[in-house]
C-alpha cells in the first residue's frame, strides 16, 4: 500500500490559536524552499508515497503554494491535500487556482459552532466567517473536504452543533482531535485541556450527527476505552501512513513516531482487548491528569489487520 507524505512548508499563520501545536515556530523556522519541497516530493515518491498533504502553519501563506501543488501533480501524486485553517479559501479565485494546479482535497479547520467560540480560540476576529465561506467555496467547486476541529475546554459543548454545521456545509469527513498539549497548548494547559471522560457525551453526540447522515466522522487521541459503541470512529485506525518533513526534522514514519514516542499506554493497559491496536493518549495527557480515566476493556483481543 502506498503512503502519504506530510510536508510542513511554512509556519507562518494568519491565526494565533490557543491550542497551536507549532508554538513559536513561526518566529524561528523559515519557509521550505521550492528546491526542498521538490527533494521531499521526489524522494518520497521513490519510496512509495502517492499522496501528499501540505501543512504548516498555514500552507496557503507560503509564497509559492501554487507551485508546490503543481509540482506534486507533475510528479504523479494522486491525492494532493492542503491542511489549512481555511480562511484564504474565502477568496474563491485562490481556490480555483489551487484546483487548476492539482489540489483535490481540502482540509480546513473549524473550532466552534459560533463565531465567538472559534474566533476566541484563533484570536483572529472574522476567522469563523472566512473559514465557513471557504468551506462553502470549496464545496461549490466540488472539492473533497475533510475537516479537523480541535477539542478544548472552550468548545467541547458545541461539538454536536459544530457537526451539524459541517454536515450542512457539505464536508465529506470531519474529525474531532483532542488538544495535544505541546506548543501554545502547553503554555495554556491550565485552562485549555478538558478531562476526556467529561467531554465524551458531547463527542458522541457530535459523532451521532455524522453517523445518522452517512458522513464519515472520527476522533483523534481518544483511546478505545473511552469510545464504547463508537470504536469505528477512532481515527488512528485510518490515519495514512508516511513520512513527515518538518523544518530540519524528517520523520520516516509518522505512525511509528506516534506509537513509539508521541503516544503512550500504561502498564495497566496490558489486559485491555484493544492493547494491540490502541496507541494510547498523547503522553502529555496522563502527565497532567494521570491514568484513572483509562480503564482496560475486557474481552477477546482485537488484533491489527
Ligand atoms: S490500551 Fe489502554 S488506553 Fe488503550 S483502550 Fe485500552 S485501556 Fe484505554
């Protein structure tokens, strides 16, 4: 099976989110040059990648974003995605140019069902309206839209309304990703991190919206033991495998990185039926709140396919 390369092409961003995992990289790390991007794309292609996701920061703030996309298309990449805050898609002309260059998947992020919630988290007044317009524009151009929303203390009660809004806007897939306590989120850890066990009723109601409407929906960084009845929505089962080009770092396998370094399971997880396929929470979560919420699930072991 082929893989997907994730290239962080710039850490510039027009939002300043309270949960940003990239922290202050925007002030330190320079844009990836077109030569670097070409090297990333050609070597990943030679190693079996056929999909690419341009991320950041905000990838559409890279001065040569159209060239990056066109380069991927010329090299033969199939799925060319932009993981973005979606604000610049309010300018339909840019979206049309990206589409003409070869972009075929859009990954905007919306973090609340109401402007005040989203804009409060992004510190960018008007960002909710721009991202919503961007999603509408992408839908009107027939683009495949996969959204991400970060779950925080400030927005978890809006997840069902947010899901309803995303479905109404025509997204094909949405994901609720639990805040990863690194970067700016680490600076805000005193208020931004809810208890996973407390948020689950809202998370599940948010998933019910997609399930009822046949829209794919997932959660990320919420282990199976908290997802009873919604195990099929655990995103770690479907996150594409592949490398990540991140500033000076090159991670050969994002999956291995998550399983071996980023996420963690407790010794008490061993008897759990999901032990073999569960990645556990990002390791910073139990450092903050401990392991009490994660209770091994009894039953026949579930094995990796
Ligand atoms: S392995 Fe641990 S974290 Fe994963 S589902 Fe089981 S108890 Fe929860």
